[in-house]
C-alpha cells in the first residue's frame, strides 16, 4: 500500500482556510519546506481559489503567484503539484518542473488533456458540480456515489484517449465541491466504489465546512476542524485512499503512520509521482 501525503500551499488572497498567508513567494517556499520536513511527499501549489462563490482570477495573476514558487521548489528537488484549471498555467508550471496537474474540472479542456499527455505528467481528475461560484447552490443528485463514479471514469477514459497514461491518473471525488453534507458523507462511506476502479484515489477533506457541523454547538470555525479532518482522513485511508491532501501536514503524517501500523501497511511514506 503506497500512500502519499500532499501538502496544501495556497498562494491566493481568498482561499477559505489560508488565503492571504503566503502571497510572498519566499514565505510560500519557506512554508512548503516546513511541510516537507513535517512529512509531506509533495506540495500542491494553487494560485486561484476554488472555494464556494470564489471569483476567477486572470491568467497573468495566477502565473505571477504560482511560477516563482514552482520553480524554486522544483529546483530543490521537491515534487510539486499545481492546482489549476487553466491550460497555459499547466503548460508553464510543467516547464518549470511541476510533476502533477491537479484540475478541479477533470481536464475538461481538450488543450489541458493534450498538454498533460505531452508532458507525461501525473493528473488528478476531480468531480465538481457546476463552477466554484455556483457549485453550492442547491446541488442535487439521484445517486451521488454512482454519478460521481461514472463522471470520473468518463473523465479518465477521455484523458487516456488523449494520450495520458492510465498509471498517471488519480481520481478525486471532490468532497465539498457541489455537495451537501449528506452527499459528502455518502461519498466517504462508499469510497471503496472509487477504489475498486483501480485508479489511485485522492481525498481532500482538510478543514472543510461540513466537518464543523457535528459538534452540537453550531458550526465550528476553520481553526477548530483538525480533529474532524484527521478522523475523515484516517477513515478514507482505511478504505483504500492512496493520496491524502492536507493543510496540517505534521498531524496528518502522524495519523497516517499510526493508521498504517494498525492496518498493517508498510511504515513511512513512499513517493510514487
């Protein structure tokens, strides 16, 4: 069982949890290096917020935020993922040394599929209902588990048809992206349905709002969602998730290692990007 821990690095002013903290490239790189020391296997750099009701940013702004960080981290031998839905950002980031493209639209743009196939990079295909600005406006499904599974399989087959290698494809059910609390819980309860596809499954639940709704004292603020985050991450790991995307890397690493010992998985992390 190979399990990767992906550290989240948002170089944005408006991300829901850490927006505005690392807009300076040197500060962002310093924090990324700390995440590596704390146990991250790779760093996911994002220059455009995809939180609910987020406004899009220009290509130039996203490039300005992302490229200096990608260049410096990659030059230092760190494996870098870039969280983007823009083909030109993907192209430039891959040229700067990125190894993974994490696209919340699941490579919806044909140009994005061509770029990733040509670069032979790893891709993460995520399910999202609608767009960031509208995705939480009354999302509805007849069967969220089967619909998300079929969407992701379709996106994977489309990517393969464009030349992306099967072994380079990860699937992400998109927890919190156009889903209610019950939708999120159903996807996490039935994560094995995605794992059964044979594609590595990434789970990103870190600090998300639905985790703050079970305290009995109202919705917990972002800074109080770590216990719920760790519980969800460990349960996802137990169901076969292969990549965990987290803000709190040190705590996630320790939880992963304890869970691995209990589940009988090999100790430590194994990089497989």
